[in-house]
C-alpha cells in the first residue's frame, strides 16, 4: 500500500493514519487510492474500533490544489475519477459496524472535514481550526462535508460555515457539536487511543446496534424506529455478550465481552 496512508492494527483497533505531512495531508490521487485500500482493510479485519489520525501539523488541508492546477484542462475528469473512488470508500468507512474515532491534531479543511466528521466520535486538539475552503475555489463540498456539517451543526449553520469560508476555532467547533472532546495537543493522541481501545473491548452487537440506530434516527418514522429498536434489543439479548454483561453486573466486576462480528 502507498505510504500516503498507514494501516495497522493494535489491540483490536484499526489505525488509519494520513501520512503525507509535507503536503498537509492533501487528498490527491495517491492519498485517495491509499485511503480506499485502508478502508477495505478495515472492512475485512477482525477489529473492534477504527481510529483515524494524521501526522504533521495539519490533519488534512482537503483536496490537492496543486494537482488541480496541473490538470486544469482535465479538472472535471480528474475530480470525477477521484470521487468515484473516494465516495464509496467514505460510505464504507462511515458504516463500519464498529465505532470509528477521529483524532484531529491540526487544522482541517475541504474533504479533510468529511474524513474527520464521518467518525462516530471526534476528538481534537484545542488549538485546531476548521475551514471549508470550497467557496474560495468556486467549488462545492465533497466527501460528505455538507452532510456531516449539517447533521452535527444544523443546515443553517453548515451553510454559514461553507459560504462564509471563515475559520472556526476548536472551542466553537465543540460548542456547535462538530467535535465531541477537546484535549491539549500533547494529550490528544493518547486520549484517542485510550478511547478507541476501550470501545474496541465493548460488546460487538451492542456497539453496532447503537451506531445503526442513531444513524437512522432522522431517516425513518418513530414507529419504524421503535420496531428497529425492538429487533436490535432482541438480537443483543440473545448474544453471549449480554449474558456476560449481566453476570458482570451481578458480580460487580468488569465484563469480558468476546463476541465478534
């Protein structure tokens, strides 16, 4: 796999690490192909969680504008080719049946926003900022950026952030619900790894059901949602992890969940 993205498994956590710090982890052709490969690995691995992080000063500046400049005459074709790769991968990453966490250590913009916010839980350094970037280039959002901004902050706020193209400091991102936790820069990675490993040790059916139900909450009626909750609850109740969880509660000890997807 290209070194643009590193994939590795530690303690049942799959790590997806953006690894082009000298380019601001810009999402160009090489990064796109490497991300697709990493997501495929995550989809087939025996893991309990995924942690997305990045090396360098930026989490990701978004699209590789330098590559856009080099291919101005064929820009629509280049963008179409990249999105045909990336959008299915983004869907696959967001819908993994395990918790996905992102650790945002530096500024993020453009498609980097989608890569960070597609996670179920977003941890960030308190020094970072978010900036759309699309409006300045005469482009519209991709990689789910408008989707995740609207779901987390509301459509009106998402339009303001993307149209105004103003930088949003980390504490404002936390207030708007874009980030879930803020940490001092030097403490971020350890906090994100600890959370990922904690969730990776959780009950697999419970985690998958919580994720699926919450993600579906705005797309179906209350009646349909209650039926989905019933089905999920019964499925979890039949699992050996449920037996273990109840036994651990009675015995006042930590549960040792062992079910796998």
